[in-house]
């Protein structure tokens, strides 16, 4: 599931994000959502979130049971 819809993302979800410094390479970082930082209902590059470890980036995938 992609991370362009704000309604699909909530605190506690495990997501893959792209950090600002990795936007060119597309390197993903996995973590648990702490805060949603994008206020609009959608964003073409992904909803910006803060992970529980403090890292900030845009959601590329929402991790679901069975996905790796």
C-alpha cells in the first residue's frame, strides 16, 4: 500500500520512508509512525511522518502482514 493518502496512515503503523538525504537514491528506512506532519489529505510524494526514533521522511509503503 502506498503512502500518498493521509487517511491510510496513523500512529503505530510500520512504514517504509525515504529520508530527505536519501531522496536521490530512494533508500528506504523502516520504522513505526509517531506523528503525521503533512496536513493535506494527499501528497504525490508521500505523506511526511516522524518515526518513533525521531527520523522524518515521506511514506513510500505501509508495511502489512506478509509483506517484507
